[in-house]
C-alpha cells in the first residue's frame, strides 16, 4: 500500500452562518474549538440548517484525495457502531479507501465536527471528538503500517494518554512518517511535543505559515527558512496568498497560488494540498511538481462546499 492515514474519524456537519453567530457563541474565526460536552455540542447545532454531512477528519480527507488520484491507500480511525459510524465507514469504502478498523459499540458516539462557514468563506470548527479521541494502541494495525510506504498522521490526533501511545506505536513501526500540524490551537497546546516530533521523528511535516511560526516562535519567515534548512528533512508550508514552499535541506522550492478562483469554502484546503503533494512524492515527481499538484488539489476543493472533491 502506498499511504496509510491514521487520524480522527469524524463526520463533518457543514452549516452556513453569519459573522454574528461566531461572536455570539464566543468562537474565534478560522480556528478549531474542542467541545467536551455532548449537550453543549447539540445545543450549538440545534439552531442551524445543515448544508451537508460527509465522512471527514483531516487525514481521512487527504487519504480520499490520494485515492481519487488512483493511489492504493488505507485509513485507521475509531468510530462507534452507531448511525454516524456506519455512514463513516460506508463513505470511505465508496472512495476505495481500505478501512483498517472494526467498529463496535463504544461508550461515546462517533465523533462529529461542526463546520461553520461564514460569508467570507472562512471556516470555524467546533469538534466533539466522541470515541475518535479514545483511539489507543490496540486500534492500530501493525501489519498495515509495515506494509505502507508512508504513514500520514495529524496533529489533531496527538493527545496525552492512549492517543499518544497509538501515535508512538505507529511511528515506531512505520517505514516513513508524514504529519500535518493541523491547527495553531494544536501547536500551542502541544508545542514541546510537536517540536520534538518535527525535529526527531517525522520525515515530512506539513504546516501553514502561522502554525510553523508559532511552533518555533519565529519573528519572521526567514527564521522559518533557516529552521527548515537545519532540519535536513522535508518541510512543506502553505502560505495563503503567497503560495506554498518546500524546504529540503538547502533545496528550497516555491509555487504560486492559482489565480481568479471562485472561493466558496476553505474547508479541506490544507488536507487536499497534502494529498496532491504526497501523490507527487510517492510517484517520483520533482519538488516543484509536488507543490503544483498540491496547489491544484486545494484550488479545486475551495471552489465547492466541503472537504472532498
């Protein structure tokens, strides 16, 4: 198998809202908030009209993108044997993704992410992890990891306790490890751990500009470049309107964004960028071609609602 993703198995529930909804509910636009109380999550959802429901989770979105590009891929993520868990599994199978997890009735329901899309196309996420956040080392299939060229992890998944053990088991058994830093919220919450991963455990790191600046407490982007060079590993950074850049030792490659796009929803832009880049990487394309493929995939997904093409 080319790539095995391990991440939070979460059903995305997409709703359009006005800016005042974000303020009224004390949310910070364009970030992800974890909600630990199921009642609070349901209360938030009760006043909204659902536009679309789709099997999601950051790494799962990347893996589906890779499958659509005709790569042999798989996914590990924890769901419960409930209605949403069934929909989740079915959604992956329809996309030709091999699902290495046998669901059973769990104490907590399948995880859900409420994606609030404001008129400026920005997305603000409220995530009730449910059973996805309870992934443990027994849920991780060692054989599937060993038989994959690369495993793809997400920062969202990393947490103290059982998820960290699952993470460590995956990294220990992997041939090559890629990870997305996921969100500035995650970076700030786990900064020393993430820095250790990036420096010592990962072969490929995906980040956006604000995440990597926060991770290394950089004052400007030159500091990021110098950090990337010193890593001697592949660091891939998306920079919004400034395009994307990959740093691999002293090899620095840049790629512009695609112009004149009709942006509808930025959900999944980073996930699909990673899919396009990894597609290029595992199929022997140059750094420039990898960045271009990532940009092409992210450009497609932001012109529609939801994180799947």
